[in-house]
């Protein structure tokens, strides 16, 4: 396996991991809101989900959808994976900032002090944030190494071609 291939599969792994993490929170969220998940299962989800605003949910589910799209795009080695993943990253970080203001999601130390902001920095911006930024950097390296390309995947080319407006003047 070449270095280019190794970097490519590292990107696929990280984006896939972020996508699965989104599903870990997103699927129970939907199940709880539909009343399909008993409150004895995933108690922390049951406590948190009702306190989330519609705006935060919009950010979260948009981030989830963008991660799925970025995952599919990188599997096709399509350069669109970079802006898709970057936008997903930005929406996810905004969601994290809003989450730090939620009293249900607060983290307390042994003295009862609120460490939510500290934990968000370590968990949200620290670990996952740095991992996402590294992934974006690796994607840029892959683009420069011509592993990613500008053409759309075969199934999307016809759709993109059909969605373009017809020229106003014909020769």
C-alpha cells in the first residue's frame, strides 16, 4: 500500500467514525421523539433530547447528513468531500458550543463546579476538533497528490448535467 492509499484510507476511517458517532446520537434522538425507545435504555439521551432547541437539532442533523455525503464523496474520491466535511465540521462545532449552555449536559467536578465548558474544549474542540482538522489537512494533501478529482461520480454526472440551465442563445 502506498502512502497516498494509506492517507486516503485514514480519511475514510475518520469520516466514517464521525458519521457513526452522529448515528449514535441521531438515531436514538429520532426514536425518543417518536416514543419508540423506552426510557430505561440510553437514559442520558432521554434526559438530554427534550431540552434541545429546534435550531440545535437542525444544526446536528444537517451535520449528520453532510458527514454521510462527505463519506460517500470520499469513497468516490470526489473533491466535493472537502467542502462537505468542512461544513459538517463547522455545524458540529456550533452545536457543541450551544450544548455547553445546556444545564442537562453540564459536567460537574467533585466540588460541584461546572466543568461543561472545560469538557467541551477537551472533548469537542480538543479531540474531535483536532481530528477533524487533521482530516481536512489530509484531504488537501490527497487533492494535491491527485488522489481526489473534480469530476462527479458516474451516477451523479447525468443529474448534474440535467440540472444546469439551458443556454439562452444558440449558435
